[in-house]
C-alpha cells in the first residue's frame, strides 16, 4: 500500500505519542485516523539515535489495523527490543522514528525475482525465520547474494541455507518514511 502524505504524518504522530505516553506517563493524544489506516496491515517501527539503530520491531502479518500495528511496534521497538536497553527520557531528543508499512508477503521460487532496494526478505526453514527490510540492503550496499546470506544469518541459519529446497523465501515491499 502506498500511503498518502497525510496518512504518513498521522502514523508518525501516533508512534511518537505512543512512546511518549510510556516514557513520560503522558496521556496519548486522540488523533484522526484516516480510513485506510484502519485496514489490516503489517508494519515495522525502527528507532534510531543519531543515525544508529536503537530498536526495531514489527509485525509481518496483517492481524491488526495498520494504525494499531504501528502503535504497538513503536512501543515494542522503544522499550522491548531485546538487543537494546529501553529508550530513556534523556536520549529522547536524539531519537528518530522510521516506519515501514509492508505489502503482503509473496513466496518466490527463483531468487532472480528479488530486487535489491525494492524488496525486503523473509526466510524460514523449520522453526527458524528471519526478516530484513528493503532499506537494509541499500544502507549496506549489498547485492542480492549478500542480502540472502544476511537474512539467513539473521534467522540463525547457515548463510547458504537459502539454497535448500526446504527453505521458504518471501519478498515484500515497504512504504518507508
């Protein structure tokens, strides 16, 4: 789904308000939620501090309306990403929020379908799975092979696990803002 500017602004406000409500004990503002954001959809919220990753959590399946997915992901990214300590009040002024609203996943059989910079990857094999957003490959200047290997690595698999017949590879796109 390609979002309108007004929808992006509302989602940014929603994510910021959700984090501030926890951080400062403030009441969340009541925002106008555009109708399209009430549709179910997957999304990730990435928190960066002075350009460095500070938290990233999301939901790939469209279980909740997009606005609720973003609100929940924002709180989880800021306070519950196991890789980082929770965001604290002192650093809030240095925090930037990036939102990625996902298209539905598409299972692929041929890795030639992967367009670096356009697609994100989700790899699953057995109980292991890993996801990298489309912008990750661009940020690190990865080619398709490196992107596949790093997604497998994130899943806790061998880097070449993507070649296995019992590994499922999915692509998706994201509206990132």
